[in-house]
């Protein structure tokens, strides 16, 4: 049992409170200086009227929130598909048997191609190219092809995250599982993947934060999501405040996700430190 000195604990708490107060005061002071400097610039009244118009913000916000539901829908559909497909690709790339060489080559080419092509180009190619073929039974819905493009693009990135997590598991874990009579599938299922997924949770959350923002790229195909709605509102009033409102909607969603990712990462770091001390 580890003895904790109450005097040292009290001193640590006082130091933490003092540091928090100093940091908060510094942040408030810096923010006030920036606000004062920006508000004193010659063009601030025009910028304020064009980008921070209160009436335009209030009038456009309900429509933007309604349109944002499409972004959330795309995200909720794409995220589980990306997790499944990327995990399969990562596992395929870790297969070492010569018989699986064709699968490894295909998986490697897929990852290289879709990591090299910008996501917006994938959206253009699928969203406009596939419906133009007029194939029987193939969907023409731009939301469908925009979501498919996001899935294809992000699967390539997340597959590499999973592959790094699988590679971080020490080979002795595999050898121990195999020595106990587990098959390759059982070794991956019960030994490798639980450790690999736990190691890559923070980068996975960061990728999905980026995915939530990139759902706005589907606007290039025409669906009325939050960015498209902001464009419509801005073009009708010749005021850019709806863009600022759309940005705040994304921030309101992504900041909690970012803080949650930071909390997960800090918790994992504490566990690792505790394990190394033990």
C-alpha cells in the first residue's frame, strides 16, 4: 500500500488552484487585449456588420440547425461503416501467409490511392461521375454518393490507424496465444484487437472529429446541409453572418468531442504510468 503524505497532498492542491487562477487570469487578459485591438481597427465596423450581424444570425440560425441534421445523419451512417471496413483492411494488410498476397496488394493499393486523392475530388468523381453512367438500379441520390465518398476516403486513413495499433501489440502476445492453441482468428479476436483498439482510441476520435467537419463537403453535390443553407442565406442577404453561424454550430459539436478525446488520452496515460510504476 502506498502512503500518501497529507501535507504534500494539500500543497499540491494549493499549487494546482494557484496555477489555475494564474492561467485563467492570463487567458482573460490576453482575450481582452485582442478584443480591444481588433475593435480599434479602421475596418472593424464593416467587418462587424458583414460577419457578426445579430439580426442575420438570429434569422438564419433555425434554418441552419435544421439543415445540420443532414450533416449528423451522414456522420452517423458513415462512422460505423468506416470502422468496419478500415478494420478489415488493416487486418488484411497484416496477413503474412503467401496465399493472401493478392489481398494484401489490393488493400495496399486502396489505402495508397484514397489517402493520396483529396476527399473533395472523391466526392466530385462519385457524386457526378457514377450517376452520369445511368446504370440500372444504381442510386443517383447525391447524399448517398457523398456519404460513400467520405466512407471510401476516411476508411483509408482509419485503416492505417488500426494497422499502427495492431503493430503496437508486442509479438510475444501473438506467440503466447498461439502456444495456447488459439487459431489466427481467435488470436486476433481475443488477444490482439482488444489491445490494438485500446491503443488507438484517441487518434480514432480525432479522425471522427475531422469526419464530422468534412460532412460539409457534400454541399458541392447540392444537398441542403448546413454549409449549403449558409450559402443560400448569405446570397439572399449579401451578408456573411450565416457562415459564422454555421461555423459556431460545428464548433458546438466538435469541441465536446475534442475534450472527450483529450480526457480519454489523459486517462490512458495515467494508466500507463501507473502500470510502469507498479
